[in-house]
């Protein structure tokens, strides 16, 4: 039986425990040019007792931004600002990975520099609205990425990964989940291409695999994690064919396994058997954000490390309410109660339906 509070070696690096701070959108990059702030340095350093911190989603390019006041890693100013955050976490003995998140069709032109609009594998608009500084706005039909734009986007991820290391991060997590760009390539509903980037499973997983390969080549596989959410309908994703979901994600995870990455981070769906299957397929550290809806992930989830379901467990809302969460988990409480109104740090209070946190 494995102890959740025991150290764990992840791609050659020792982490103090098996408790992960999950990535959570905060919308607090109020500095000029979408830069990190002193508040963010305080926020992450307060939670440095996690075995691993994964940051909020960071756009790898200007067009990758989908929400107000989210930070980037594509300019020198952003790199310098993030250095204050990583230095603060390292002073407290923490390990911090930057989550690289291109939102694809999730966003709005008003959030982007003049002339830019959301992009996606296919011109299929998401149902619903996104919060902007002008209030909620309907999602627009995204521009379909052509082959040259796909290549540039892959290069943007690799460049952002290099910038993350220059900013002092210990590694990066590629966001392939929750209905954002990589997930849009994976899902048949949002990827209606008939070229080599779509069609069957091999075409739909290609973009995610190529992004991971480019990032691993840029900074090393030992500094690269990848996040997935099979069957997650968030952001109007429709992965409803169980056989296709299993085939798609088994193929993806097998391909990622060949890249010698640091870890796979899975947001669990309703099928625990798929979790077990992908856990068996994956050759390295397996991080699980377990399905606990409607409650946030709580102390009982540590049993999933003890029984071998996962190597590490990601906590979201409970980490917001309890910055010293590992110590409280070890002492079996007490816990501050998470307030759903604070799940996001910016002004878009309507976006709190994050069932896996």
C-alpha cells in the first residue's frame, strides 16, 4: 500500500508528496501585457507544500487566450514576471509546472489583439457564452486552421515551453482537456477535417501528439506533462461514443507514452474502467483528478493512491480554501469549506461549474 504523503520520483525529480495542486483559471494577470503579478506570486508560494503545483492555464500565443486577464508566456515581459512567481515558490521548497493552454474556439475577438479571432480544427462554433470585459458574449464561429497555421501553433507551444524554463518553471503541462484546442482536435464533433489532421482516430490524435513531441524536444520529456479529460462535455465537447472514446484515448496515451513524458494527468469521467485501462497503458507517473461531482475532490480521494488507482491526486477547490492542504490532509482536518464563488479569481463569477475540482 502506497502512502500519499511519501515522496515520489517523477521523471528523475523527487517530489515531497503525492498531492497535486490542480490547474485553475484565476484571471488575475492584471499586469501590463497579460503578465503575472505579485498577488500571483503570493498565491502560489502559499501552496508550495504540494508535491506539485500546476499553474492556471497560460496562453502560448496571443490567439490562444480565451478569457479576460489570463497570463501568457510568449513575450519577454511575461517571462520576467513569471520569474517572480517561480522564485517565490522555490524559496518555499515547492515544485511548479506551467500549464500551457490554447483555448481554440473558446473565446471571443474582443479578448484578442485587433484582427485576431478564435481558431479551431474546424469552423464549428461552441454553444454558449464567454465572459468578456463587456459582459457575456456568444461564442463565434472560429477560423479553421490550415496546415501552415497548425505548424505555427505547434511551434508556439514549443516556444512557450522554452519560455517557461527561462522563467524558472520546473516543467510544463500541456492542456489537452476541457474542450480547449487539443481536445477540439480529438473530438469528432469539433474536428470535421478530412485531411491528415482529422477523420479517423489516427488523424484526430495527431495534433496532440505533435505538440507533445515538439515540447519534449524543446525542453525534455522529463519536464513535460499532458492533461486529458476523456468524455468530458465541458465547453460543448461531444464525446458520446464509448468505443470511440476508448479507442481515441488509448491511441493517444500509447503515443504519448513513447515520448517518455514526466506524467499523464487525467480528469476522470464516469467510467472508472477507462481510468484503469489508461492507467495500465501509461508507463510513467499517473496523476488523477477523480470524479467526485457534485462535491469537490476531498480527503477520501487519497485512498486512490493507497490502492494503486493513481500515483498522485490533484485537488482544486480544497486547495483554494486551504493553502496548507497537505498538512491538513495529514492531520485529517480541519478544513476550510470551499466557496464556489471564489473558484475563479477574476470577475466572471458565472464560470464555476468545474465538477472535477
